[in-house]
């Protein structure tokens, strides 16, 4: 409890026959609380209590207004950073104007810190796409809203029927093979950009060799040369989708090839 007088800084009293008032200059958050005005004379006293709450409207530095994710990956939608306001603002997200998120669930997680206000969405699917609105409010001043448009993208499916069409041996004890496949049934949205072919093998000294080759998205075959006999090669083929800074691999097709003998003519596997 603090006793105020006319000499107290920021406070001015008006004590007239009709009005008794207190004017507070440069109001501060610390001025919140119960204020007591006591009037007294030789006949007695009268006390009036006033509950005064001082607030600071919410403010936030807005985050990006667009985001994208390949389903079913998780995505983080950023409302903004440097959240301020008193009392501490509450945050609510709405989706396409019909669905509200104000607490954590198995699918949605809210991070409402002053340095970052973020919504995490797990197991994304097509229904999560559209406009998300972040509303920040603390009851003082107008609420602050941030719109984020989320695009949920479809990854491609697996390349089909990965196999060997022919094997050809050369005089220097190496072999060539033609690898073939059929395109994915689902090309993705957007359509996948290229195939990524990874090869791994182990030589007679136990040294591992790994290579990565990029192939056009319309290719259905690839010739592999200079393969050593009595060596096993492991191949993976995956369609790769690209959207802005995002890169997503479709399911991986696997093929193991063992070059077993030396022959001089092309043969079917």
C-alpha cells in the first residue's frame, strides 16, 4: 500500500466541492491494481475502491504468408516473432474460417513463446491446405491477425518393375547392364522432376563405393558400364519432387545385381 500526496510525481489531485479525482500521468503497467479513495471529516469517513487494470495491446512481427509441405510430413506455420503485450496475449489458429485450434492435440501443437509463435501440424494431408489465420489477443486494443496460406503437395509413388533387360560382358572382365523400369502410377503434384539412382558396391579389399546419378523424369532405362565380375551391386531408384526449396523423395525401388561370370556375348538375365 502506498499513500499518495499532491507532491507525488505523475499524480495530480483535484479536491473540489463537486469532484474529487486523481489524474495519473504516463501510466505504467505497475499502476494496475486496487486503488482506494478515502474521504473523511470530523463526522466520519467514506472509502471507495477502484480496480484499475493497465494493458498493452498485442504486437507481433509477422512471419511468411505462404508455406508448403509434401504430405504426410509435418509442417511449421509461423505466426510471427517478438510477441509483446500485457497481459500475455492468447493465440488461436483458425483454418479456412471454420476450424479453430487453441490447444494441443495429437495432430496440432502450439508454440506460443514471445520469441516465436508457431503451429506444428503432423501427418499433413490435402484437407490441411488452405488459409490459416493466427489471432493474437489480450483484451486491450484490437486483436492482431496473421494469414498464412498452406499448400499441401502430393509426392510421387514408386517406380515400377525395376529390373535388368540385358547383360553384356567385355574382354577386360567387366560387364554392362541395361536397367529398365516403368514410371510411377502417381506422378505427384507437382509432377516429380527427376529420378535419383544410387549405387553401392564393395570391392575385393572391402572398400565401399557409392555413386549417385540423376536421370530425366521421362526416362525408363539406363545403361551401367564397367561393372566388375564377382561383385554385388545394390541399386535404389527414387522419383524426386521439387517445389521451391522443398525436395521430396518418392518410395524407393531396390534392385540387387551380382555379376557372376565372364561371357563374350549379350544375354538375357
